[in-house]
């Protein structure tokens, strides 16, 4: 898979709110994640499936990707592996979200930077993001 990116978007969002890309095939989880992350000062983009992620990444690179592991179509672990093997996206932290008992092994195998078990709290996700990219200062 080849990802083409406009070089203007390669800038770090240091002067802006950190951008989170949330990918999950459950609209309720996407809605809840968006609401919680926006209330904590993040800008959020969402996708209901893994296939849309490539178009979103071609427009704008996020600071962090939150991704469900089991989705219809292409799974999150496959997407994570592709992201981590691309020169353009390998440095974007990926946080895997899953209720799978083997989440730690799945996250390691696909190269994810972190994982959070479902069900999760907004604080758990925020703490994980802060560990990966630091605290956003307005």
C-alpha cells in the first residue's frame, strides 16, 4: 500500500490542538470517544471503518490514532501493521482499543505504541495519549 501525502501536512500540530484520528466500526464508541476527547481539548476526526483511513491520512496526519482491533472489512491490527511499515506514518502513535483478552499480544504483534482495554474511561485514553505525545497546552 502506498500512501501519498501533501508535504504541507507533515508539520507537527504544535501550534494547534493535537489531532486524534479515531477508527471504530461502532458508531456509539466513535461518538463517545469524540465527545470525551474534544472535552479534553483535542481535535478529533473519526472513521467507521479501516478503508477510509487512507483518504483521511492523505489529507491530514494526526498526532495519534485510536483504533479498534476488530472491525468489519480490514482489521485494526492489519491497518496498524501497514501504518508502522510506511515511511510517512510509522512515527504516528497508534493506540489499540479492544475488549479482546489477547490485546497486549495483538498490540505488540502489529507494532502499536499502546493499548487500552474496552470498556475504557476517557481518563484512560487521555493518560495514554499524554504518555505518547505530552500534555497539550493551549
